[in-house]
């Protein structure tokens, strides 16, 4: 009893702590993300410095491993928790870190699978590092949805299955590593340009850049079929075990109506569960409810109208569900923080929704809302997100003239027209202005220059005209400027060098002319420069040495020799000079750019010999008819039967049991083939160049010239050249027995009449050999599977009993809340319950009078 009283006290204090602190300028999602991460991982001592008692702007930016967009907001850009000995699975709370670009959880003790929804949680990931953990299962196909991914590191885990071919569609991917796992199958052809070290340590992988997949399809099919047939005997045992110990299923449940019996409830958090159905009408009977969080479930139906009459409710979050219908009027009568994003809501935005005097944050993004933006907007608003809907009309200019507290404004991906209101320049605290992908016209207002704290300005994919105002180039805090795919003209202002904190500059798809200003080389923080599809020309100036992501000068009017000065950009990954009029030779120094992974030179006037680039660099040269390709050595050939060796290791636990049978099979096999295969296999272990009759034949080249007039006996040492793929000895005076070569080596001996050819095993003999190997695999597989299932049958009951005791002592599931806890627990005063929190399937009740 003392234990439960202590637990109740702790939980109550946690509740009071969470409910007492409110800040008008923090990102609740990002704070919830870090809270959930700390709660989910084992060894929380590494995150002891994460204290949520402070709610000032930017307080989470000082947390260990956390990086924010800026110190004025709690908006995460990076989370580096590497080498902290964290345990558990990859936290599902990461779904609240929507703006995360870099995620590093390497060097920990994480288990379980790689979450298939991680790209839905963090759609803007540029770096994902989960290496050096204990992750299992396959690599999710859905990782291909991380379209901005530059670096993917999953090495040193226990991942299995094949590499998804969808990963080859990641156009920005520069680094990938899946080394030292248990992957198998062929490497997708779209990933063949990466270094072989990215795939090493997976005994079942084959294909470029590793060795060629060795077994023929026919022989591989027979061996696999034999293994499947051999495992069929143990399948029945497996079915019995599965029925004996059925797996726990995730049961979707409705929100319990009984929660409304506790009239003093002030906070309900049921986020990140498997709840379905609608919001119970009985919640109208909770007169003291202040916080209602239903995020990340499968709830449906409409948003209840009665929520607008709960005068104590100040926060309502129902994002990431399947709610539909119209937004009820008056819902923000008392609510200060409203989040209905990622649903299926339609209709128009109620005219009174944005006008309430105490309103602070509104997020209605990613719905199907239509109509226009209400003209009356509260001056207390801090965040307004209406992007990815079907809104039309114009941006109400007068409404934004008095929004002094507004920090985030997102109206992107709608059908808004008209011009950009100059009144936006009075929102002096704006840090993010996103009006991209609309139908806006007119010029860029010079009043935007008043936004001295602006960090991201995104106006791409509109129909803006005019020149780039000098005022826009004076933002001291700006990190991202994207005004691409408009109809801007004139030249790039030389004052652009004033953007000293700029990381990304995108001016593509306009009508900008003239030359690139020399001052652009002074942008010492610039990582990406996109100037393609304009009318720029003249001399290319020195570029900022900080460039890393991309330099795009394509589809302009540059001409002359290729600029050698670009080769000093040692950190640059993508260089695009296509569709210009560059001529002359490709600079050899381009091949020494250490970080370059893609070089696009298509459709120019280049000539001469192409420099030899490292194999991981993709070079596109189409449309340059005078370029000469270098002669590359043929690919390395893999001759060892790695798959057969992998199968042998897979069944090694059963080899002791079938030792006698193996000896019999090998003896019969040797008697059939007269030891002929032993000689062939022993010759496959030499890889050094061999000296033959005084001439060195390199192991990587295709030898096409004859050895004129060479007499003498055929040298058996030629068969020891492991990487040889073609040998031409025609029209000489050779004699004797030709040595046996591997199947992939082409040998031309025409014109040597005294040469004798070896007798090869008949197809029947090859089939018998393959069947013998298949029989061995079948027997081993049956025994191995039998042994595998004995362990669970013996130890699983003991484990289940211990787990049951532990789970009954510490946790109550959501169904327990409905069927066990509520009807059976006895309270001296049922109205004393103040909070129910069922985040992440762990449910508990907080009691105010039991401390």
C-alpha cells in the first residue's frame, strides 16, 4: 500500500508540474518530443539535465544533444544522442519533432526494428544515423519517403532481409552505410555507385560494388527448394508453438465513457495510442477540464460542438487523426492553443476562429479547408499555420498590421492570389514567413526589410515579378532564402553579401541576368547555392568555400573554359554546370574534389579526355560529342561461392548432429567425381599476378592481343588467376592439356591444333552434386529449426510468468483502465481524480488526496 501511495504522490507532482507551466512562445510539439524521448529510453540518467521546469523561449535549446533553429524558439533542428548508452526502442515520440533535420542515435543499446513511419514523423530529415545499436528486422521501404535525406547510416546492427530498391530513388543521398549487418540478396543497381565499404560485413549480399552473385539461377533454385522442403517437417512444430503462445495483438479501443465520472479532472492526455471512434459526448460533463490531448490516434467523426462551451479548456490538440467535417464555430472562445492539423477537415474557417483576444497558437495545416482567410485576427497570436489546404482569395492586409507577437506564419501550398501585403513588414517578431506554392503576383514589398529577426523566407513557386529589393539582402539572422520559380528579373544585388548567416540561397527558375556578383564569395555560412534556369553569364567568381550540399549553375548563358577555381570546393557534394556553353577540357582538378558525389556537365561544348573520377562519383556528360571516355579496367569478378558458405554457417549449430551423415554424403560425392572438383576449388584461392613464360598478365585486364609465335606446353598456372575474365591464345604453337578455368572466364585457343581439352562432368553429374548439397541443407535445416523451437517451448512459460507479474505490478493498459481499474478501485471521494494520462499505452491515474 505504501508503494502505491508513493507512486501516486510522484505522479501527482508530475501532473502539477506539467499543468502549472505555460509559455506563449514555445513549440509544444518539440517539447512533447523530448519529454517522450526521455520517458521511452532506458538509462535516463544520461538525460538528467533535461529539465522541463523552465518554459522560457528556447529553454530546450540548452539540452544535451539538442540543436534549435534559433535561441528564440523551442523548434528543434537536430538531435544528437550518440554514445549515451540509451536503451529501449527508437522512441515513437520523435513524431512530434516535425522540423528535425538531423537525427543521430548511434552508439547506443537500442533494440527492435527501424520504425517504418520515421519519415512521416520527421519528413525533412537530412541525416539519419542509427548505427552501432542492436536493431533487428528489415530495412523499411518507407525510408524512401525521406526525400531530403543526404546521409543514411544503419551499419553495425543486426538488420536482416534485403536492401529496398526504393532507396535508389533518394536523389539527394550522398552517403549510405549498411555494413556489418545480416542483410542478403542483391544490392539494388541504383546503389552500385557507392563504395564497397558501405555494404561489407553482410555475408549474404552480392552484386556491384561487391562481387558478382555467383550461383546460377537454376542451381540456386534447386538448393533453396531443397532447404524449404527440409524445413517443412519443422513447420508443424512451429505452428504448434505459435498456437501455444499466441502473440499479443494491438487492439484498437474507444475512449472509455467512464472517464467522465470523475468531475474534477483537469487534464486528459490519450495521445499516441490505438484509439478509434469519436470523442465521447460525456466529456461535456467535465466542468473543470483544462487540457485535452488526443493526438496521433485513429479517431474519426466530427469535432464536437460542446467543446466551445467548456470555459476552463485552454488547450485542445487532436492532430494526426481522421476527423472530418467542418470546424465548429466558437471553438476558440476559451481555447488558447488549438491544433487540428493532419486530419480530413473541410469547409471554411469560421469567421470568429482567429479573432479571440487570448488566442496564441492555431495549426490547421494539412486538411482540406477552403474559402478565404478570416479578416479578423487576434493581436495576441504567436503561431498561425494554415498551409497545405485549399484556401483561396487574398491575404488580408489590414489583419496583419497589428500582429506584433506573431513569430510563425505559414500559408504555403494553397491557392491564395493577389500581392504580398506590405503590412507584413509590421510583424516585427516574425522568424518564419512561408507563402510558397500559391498564386501570388506583384513585386516583393520593400517593407519586408523591417523583419530584422526573420530566419526563413520562403516565397517559391508563385508569380512574383520585379527586381530583388536591396532591403531583403539586409537580414542579419536569415538562414534560408527561397524565391525560386517566379518571374523575377534584373541582376543579383551585390549587397547579398550582407546575409552573413545564410545557409541556403535558391534563386532558380527566374529571369535574372548579368553576372554573379563577386561579393557572393563572402557568404561564409552558405551551404547550398541554386542559381539554375536563369539568364546569368560572364565570369564565374570565387565561390564560398563553405559550400557543401550543392552548387547549381545549370541552364544559364555561361561560356568559355570550365572554371578551375571550383575545384577548391573540397566539401561540395553536387556540382551542376549542365546546359551552358562551356568548352575545352574538363579540369583534372575536378577529380580531386574529395566530397564530390555528382558532377553534371551535360549539353555543353566540352572536348578532350575525361579525367578518371573515383567510382563513387556520378558523372553526366551527355550532349558533349567531342569528349573521349577513358578506358577503365573491367570490374572485379567474385568467384567464390559465398552464398553456399553463408548457408553452411547458418546451419552450423546442427552440424554436430548430422556429422556422420555429412561424411557419407561427401564420400559418395568424391567417388562420383574422382576428386575432380577438389582441384578446381583449390585453384580458386590465388589472386596475385602470375608470371607465364616470362610475361606478366595482370589480374584485372581483358587481354585482347595475341602472344605471337609462342611455343611450349600450356601453363596450368593460368588457371590460378582469380580475376581473369578473358584469355586469348589463338594461332600459336601450344600443346598439352588445357587447365580447367572457372565458368566466367572466356578462353580462345583457336589455331593450336595440339591442345587437349579436359573432360567436363556431364549435366547429370552436376545435377547429382547440386542435389547432394540440397540434401545436406535440407537435413541441417530441419534439425536447426527443431532446436530453435525447443528453447521457446521450455523457457517461454517462465518468461511469460515473470513478465506478467511485472506488468501487473507497474502498468495498466488502456483496456485495463476501462474494464479493471475504473469499476474496481475504491476511492474515499471519487471526485478527487484530477488527471488521466494514457500516453503511449501506459495508463495511470493521479489522485490529489492520497499523498
